[in-house]
C-alpha cells in the first residue's frame, strides 16, 4: 500500500512539473490520474475536469473528449469550480493555449 502511494505521489509530482511547462500530455495524464484514482489516491472529478480542460486548451483532442465524459458525472457547480481552478492555474503558471 505504501509503495502505491509513493508511486502515485511521484506520478503527480512529475506530471505537475510537466503541466507547469504547458505540456498537453502531462495535463492529460493528470486528468486520467484524478479521474481513475492512482494508487491510494481517491477519485476527484473536479481535479480531473480541470486537468482535462487544460489539456484541451493545449490542443489535446483526447483532453476534450475526456473532459466531456467526466462532466457527465458532475453537477453544474462542480464543473464551474473545475473551470475556476483551471483559470486560476493559468493565471499563476502562465499556461497558454497551444
């Protein structure tokens, strides 16, 4: 169990650094990690939507598709929160569209 959590933490840290560099693939991978749960991490659809949204903004068609799929399981309030978080991350890290 501890190894699973360490692996998940490593994945998150490595992908977060890639996301800060505006990698669509890194954003997409984070969306997958949050939508499925990685290791011992719980599923978080708000985080998943946020990362799929950022991947989509970087030109990822898979990000667009997965964002729509995740949104089907979310309330309007949750989607709004995910979008707010994505905008905040863009503002703080200077992520820009592809």
